């Protein structure tokens, strides 16, 4: 019987590895605008990291507002080893329609370049008026000037380095 259990565990592990490999290939194909080296580096850093860096967010149950539907797939997959998971909304208005269902201290990650229904700054200011206290900006632009949001957001996170504060 032990042989059957061992074989079952081995099959599940191989299946998970195939799933991760497929995710990596899909990321490389779908994120053409981002260099493949950057994505591979982020994956490698996160997968090989067993000691948490001081700027790594862990055990986060949060909200992601981003009009790129592939970003939450990446973030959720890479966040699992650190106890992180996200509820995804494709637009600010989609989240605002149900905001009462969420605690005011839930971490909210807002894409800086939303192409959907509302401007990111306006959305962040609305979230602050609704008394949300844990707001982050996500972007691929590491030189982003967010000084006008000092005291409103907690920080910025690069899309290609999920869960790590800039």
C-alpha cells in the first residue's frame, strides 16, 4: 500500500511541476511588452527564495484592481508559497460596487495605468475617502513619482516583482 501512496504523491508533484512550467511558458508568451529576462528573473527569485526578504509582503489576503487579467494569475501563483492571495477586479468601478463587503484594512493593489473606467489617482482618493487604509500602487515604471499620494498609499510594487515593495 505504501508504494501506491508514494506513487500518488509523486504523480501529484509531477503534475504541479508541469503546471508551473506551463505557467512560465504562458507568461513569457503573453507578456511580450516586458522582457522575458525580467519575468524569468522574478520567477527565479521568488521560486528559489526560502528566506523571506525584508521587503517581501507575506500572508496577504487582498484586492487587486488591474485591467490586465493576466496579472492576478501571476500574482496569485507566485504568492501562494508566501500565504498570499488576491480577489481580482478588472476596474475601479467594479470594486467600488461591492466595496462594502471588504474590511477597511484590507490591502488594495491598484494598477497605476488603468485603461478602464477611472483614473488611478481618482480611484485611490476615492478609496481613501471610503476609509481604506492599506493602499498600494502597482506599476512597471520604477521611476514613478507618487509624492502627491504621500500619506495616502503605503507604497509601490513593480508588476514584474510581485509582493516586493520598491
